[in-house]
C-alpha cells in the first residue's frame, strides 16, 4: 500500500469542529504505513470550547440539556463506516474527575461542580467548556503517530483554490497563509449578521438619539455594565437568551433566591436594573420536563417512521412534500397519542393505555374519528389536547390591565413548573412535548435537502413549526421558570404582554401590548434578547462574505410548486458528505460545510450531540472526515443539492 500524505484545515473549533477532528484521527488509524495527516485547526477562541462554550464565562449561564445526555464521542449506537472510539459523556467525565482518573488538573470550582453534577442536572456552560477542552487534548494526545495538529488562534478571512492544481489556501486575519491544503472543512457556529432594513432603521434612530441598545448577540459576549443599577431596561424576546440575560442581571449582580414552603423568593442586591420584557407570544418557552428517560432513552416513532418517510420522499421526489398536509398530521397524532396514553396511566388505567394508543393511532384522519376514540375511553373536554391553547394559552381572554395579566401569567408559570416536575415520562403534557424533541431526527430525514417544496418550507416549517417546536420543546429547566415567577413577585421583572410593540423617541423606548390595556412603559435601554439570525446573504463573517463575493458559495434554493425557487438564508451543500456548492452549481470535491450556516439545507443545526441515540451529528462528522481523507466508501453518494433521499440515521 502506498503511503498517503494529506493536509486538512478545519475552520471552527467548537463541538462540531471537535467531532470532525476526532473522526479524522480515528479514520487516520487505518492509513497505509508511513502515511501522514496534518490538521490545521483555525479558531480565534480555544479549541474545544470555541467562543460559545469558553470556560471563563459566567457560572450563572446554564445549558438546557442534562449532563447525561451530552457527549462528543461515538458509542455503540452510532452507525459509522469509520471506527468506533468511545469516550465519556459529560456526566461520565464529571464522575471521572471526582475520582481523579482523567489525568488532568482542574480548578477547585470545576471539581466542586463535578461533585454536585448528577446525570439529570443542568450543567453550567463553562463546565461543558472544560469538558470540550479536555476532549480536544485527549483527541490530539491520542491521535495516531502519523497525524499532527496545529491550532491557530486566529480568524480565517479567505479561502481560495490554488491556480493550476488541486490544493486550496486559507488566509488568516494576521496574514498567515495555510497553503497546500487537500481539504477544507467549515465548522462554524452562529455568526454575526448585518441588520436587515427594519433593524437598520431602528439602529439609525438609536444612534441619532444616543440611546442604549444591545443588538442580537450571545449574552455571554455582552458587556452589561452599560445597564447601571436602577436603569429601566427592556428585554425583547422570551426565549433562551432571555433567561441568560435575566440570570446575569439578577443573581449575576449579587441577588439570591431562597425557597420557603415550596416557593422561591428573590432577594435583591440593589444592583439590578428594573427589567421589563416581552415578545410576540408574551410568554416564555415552556419548561423542560424533568428527565426520566436516562441518558439514552427516547420515544421511538410510531407514525413518523423511517420507512414512512422513505415512501413519502419517493412519492414527492419531483415536487417536494407539503409539511401541513403530509407531515404535521403524523407529528401531531403521535404527540397526542403519547399525551392521552400517559394521562390514562397517571389515572392508574395502565391496561387501557396501551390499547388506547393503538386505537388512537389507527383512527381515521379527521377530528370526528379521534373524538370517537376519546369518548370511548372517557376522556372529557377539559383533558383534551389543544395545540392552539398550547401556542396561545391566553386564547381570547381580555385582560383588564397589567395587574390582571401579571396574575394570569404567574398562575401559568407555576402550572408549567409543576408539570415539568412531573417528568417527561410520567407527566402527560411534558411526556407529549418531549416527543417533539425525540422526533427531530425523523423530521430532518423528511425535510432536509429539499424534502419539502419551497413554499411549505418557508411558510409552514420556518414560519410556523420551527418557532412552535422551540417554544414547546427546547425550553429552560423548571427552576428557571420558578425564578422568573419569583422575580416578577419581587417587582424586579415586569412582563409587558403579548404582541409587544416598541417605539423610539429622543428620551428612550416605549413598549406596550395591544392585548393588555395601560401596559405602555418607558425604558432607557433596549436589549434584543436573541441570537443573530442565520443568514448567508447578510452575514458579517469575513470568510463567508469572501466566499459569497467570489462566487465560491451560494444560498440554498428550494424548488416550489408555484414558480421561482425559495432562496433560503442557508449555504448550499450537496447531500452527505456536504460538499460546498458554488454560484455556478458545482460541488467542490475537497471543500465541506457542516453545521449552523447550512440551516435550511438541514433543519435545527444547532442541536447538540446526545449519546446512545445514533447521533446524526456524529455520523455526519464521520462521513465528512472520510471524504476529506479520500477514504473509499465514505458515507453517502453525492447528489445534486435538494435531490434524492436523505440518509436514515
């Protein structure tokens, strides 16, 4: 066998880049004798944690996944062409830390968190960063003799083919040139974005008036000292970023919570701003149900199976499926079946629960058929599942004013926290909503790479289901909801109401809700409590702007049934192993893109890696690594973007 010599560049050294590096090392073990692989890892932040999970961030920022369900390593469940090289989950690593078996020294506060961490505990983001840093060292130190790694703490600003040959060149911000690259793998995460027209208009007003405004960003990156104690501030958004800002502006400033009689009370430090908040929904993401599934448990699909998805994609191969017509009936029926079966079990009616589930799943399409099943099992109107009520729990209620809305909201928050504590197996509502999380891989199989026609992707998936799914299934721990209620009761936090409207004048901002009379409030500062949108067309990342301007990448387009294709904000790539497509529609044979910038080609790309469930992120990373190394039989055959059947994982 002839020795091989390859040079690979991985741009982005967070969890996805780390997975690709691990897969490069694992697959390099089978190279012919005397072969070499040199890997350049490019990221201005430490390799492993990257920017988002860096170890010096506030200890008040939590992950929203429990420690036992977090990993970066392959395991026996993962269907790979490359070798399995298992490693510890985050919780297993924490246990090893306390037993001093990892061979790595850590600060006292890290060991303290490791000792307190259970498999169903939500770790701090910084602790996860320590795990990722350790994993990087383990991968590099354990790499085969022929593989070497050079980390560049710098930003990549350009990527080009070398004229007249097969190699590529990466330019770094400090002028360094990484040349003679056989393959380049883009593993970037959330990137900065330039404002759209509406955002630019707001920014112009803000600058003219000299107002305080914090644009969309990772809360860990924001200097909150500009929000002095007592400042009236509006957090626009009630998703996960809202809870991060809330923690930093309260307990992060010396406040504390105590629990008396099963209810939290907040004790202010006097250093907090007066926080107002609101969003279109007017309520926060629902709390996650406490985990009862262990590290690897998941709901196994009953209707939205791989076989059904395969048939669906073949049926609609020429035009793309319709989410509302073809997928939503399956998703909603499956969620509802789990809810009702769990409800019956919670009443002690275990024998009927299994039979009910079969009857409900097998009922004809249409509400009259499912209503007949519910009637037969004695499930009354007050216990029936209502998607509209979940999305908009105040429904058509007419609030009399802020006090009335706040009272309703506190009751809603307490009920949500209580339901979360009932668990994601035992609690009917949270067991059902956790199905949405467990079905993500199946939904990806159905919608990725043009599985839907463009109009349905834009309106039904992007515009409706994705935000609904986020609201219902990726929320914070129950503790965060309880803290929010305590902050409202302490008058440190005031929620304006739904459909929030914000106006600007020379003295500040005015926020109000049309559904809550007399809700208008004037504030001194506005914080956009969300991440920047994923957008190739308005990206503010220098490297992607260079690729776009030089025609080396292009936005992904999804065919529609009505005319022109839907031009998404994601970066176009082939099917696995995700070769980058240029403006002329050509796939680059040695250039790959993986993760967040490919959103729209792939769905919910920011989801993490979970052990024991055949993580698609790990199988994708293996396929990319094998293709970059030129391995025969790399996972998947390339297909034109938006064509063909997604690979079942």
